[in-house]
């Protein structure tokens, strides 16, 4: 067993974990943060995407001990106790979700992408190439993310 300490959605968490415990399992089963979905468990589908120190990563490809000392943000951090974020509202407005299984991972990857500047439609589509969505056909998702790009130079 190994002790880890990380900040999850702004809260410091200290736990003793098996060294082989995946970050997704830690978040879902230890912390009850079930918004991080587990799909393929190979890093292909993107459903498990979280932010690690502000950068989107696949939670199913990381061990909890690899996140020791880091800041982890899950989809639950986006609108913990208030209104939807601009990105979430845009997903609603553009009908960018149907079953919703892929949505948390896409929201987290899009949050990272938007934080780095003004992505083009092609860059948004490229980011989405790492996410599997079986319902929307991706166009509404691209539209929703693109609508959040501030035309004045910030996201």
C-alpha cells in the first residue's frame, strides 16, 4: 500500500492505495466522483478524461500514485454548486449530447483546449478525434465548443 496526496476539485485528499489502482477507479470508487466514466480502459475512447495540473489526460492510463502531489479536476468541478459553465451551457444549447456517456471526457478535454487559446474548427475536430461518441455525429459538439471561442482573442 502507498499513501497519496492530491488535490481533487480543490479539495486535498490523502488516501492509502494499492500501487496498481487506476486514477479512474480512485476517483469513482474511493471519492465517489462518478462523472469520470470508464469506457475502453485503454485510453482510446476518451470517456475517462480529466485534467491533471490543467492538462487533459486519460484517467484509465494513469495510476493514482502517478497523480500524487498533483491537482486533478473532474467534470464535477465545472459547476459544483452554481450555474452551468459557458461550455456546458453551449453543449445544451447546441444539442451536443445525447446519451451523455462521452460528454464528461469531452468537456474536460475542451476545457483544456479552450484554456490554451482560440482553437480553430479544425483544431477542435482534431481534439475530438481522441473521443468516441456514438450518438451525436460530432458536428453539434464542434459547434458547441466553437461557440465558446471568444472572437476577441481569449477563450
